[in-house]
């Protein structure tokens, strides 16, 4: 076997080593490029997926917001409808209540009128009466006051003769003290006499009569009347007057 010089052997070995390193470097470089490209692709994919997620999230928020608005709008409409129904119901109840009150007032008025007419049929000329309805019915039916009525002057004389006291003022109940009611005196109502004029009573000449004593004096209830059943009632001593319908 022929021996190879050492120098030539070393040169060949070095050449072989460089050739091997070059091949390895190409292989490694190729893998690095592929890995880098793969990383970039994955990074781009992640970015794309992240963007897609953000878009989906934004879309979900928009849909959610839209749904909430629709729900809120529907809820508002339901509340509005409910309020309208409640308002309508309240209006119906108020209207019904008002109608009931009117019917009740009408029934009371009719009952009162019926009561007065019934009293009108029942009063007798020889009877003694003290209430506003019975005295009004008597005035209409007989065109005069019942026999238990006397004028103011006669009432004063009766008081003095029965009690032995000097009359000073009407600080007593005539019906329980001297067994009479006071009535029959003139009662004029004209605007030309402002001190004695009462606006709620038509102008004219009347007579007056006390009714329904309930205290220790003559009280404040009066009938003011004219012939032919023209009768007004005042419960507050001539402050206000109400026309009475007897027949």
C-alpha cells in the first residue's frame, strides 16, 4: 500500500470538513427560514384571529345593544300601554263614581220632594207644626201659619205674663218657654234699603216664620214666604235662601 504524504492528507481532511460545514449550514439556514416563515404565518394568523374576535365582539356588542334597545323600547311601549289602561280605568272609575254621586244626589232630592208632598197631604188645619217641611206644607195648603204661631209683639207680652220678667231680648226658646212659635211679621227685601237687603232672595215683600228651635233661643232657621206657596228657607239667619218646592 502506497503511503500518502501527511501534508496532502491534512489538506484533504480540511477540504472535507469545510464541505461538510457548508452543507450543514445550508440545511440549518433552510430550516430557520422555514421556521421564521412559519412563525410569521402563525403570528399573522393570530393577528387575523384576534381581529376577527374583535370584530365578532364588536358585532355582538352592537347586536346586544340593539337587542337591549328593542327590549327597552318594547318595555316602554308596554309601560305606556299599561299607563293608558290604568288611566282609562281610573277615568272610568271616576266617571262611574261621579255618576253614582249624581244619581245619589238626585235620589235624595226626589226623596226630599216626595217627603214634602207626603207631608202636604198629611197636614191638617187644626194641627200644630214646628218643622220647616210641615210648616211650609201648611202655608201652601191653607195660606196661613198654624195656630201655634204668634207675632213678635204678642210673643213678648206672653213672655212677660208667663214668667213675670221684663222682656229684654230673645235669649230663650219660645216653644219650650211660652208654648208658641214666632212668625207672621213682615219681612221686606229691597235693594233700595241696603241695610235690610239680601241678594240671594228676590226683591219683594214677604212674611217670616221661625222653624225648628233646637237651642235656648230662637236659633237661625227661618221661612220667608209670600201667598200662593212662594216659600224660601234660610238656615243661617238670612245669609242664604233656598226656594222650597212643596207641590
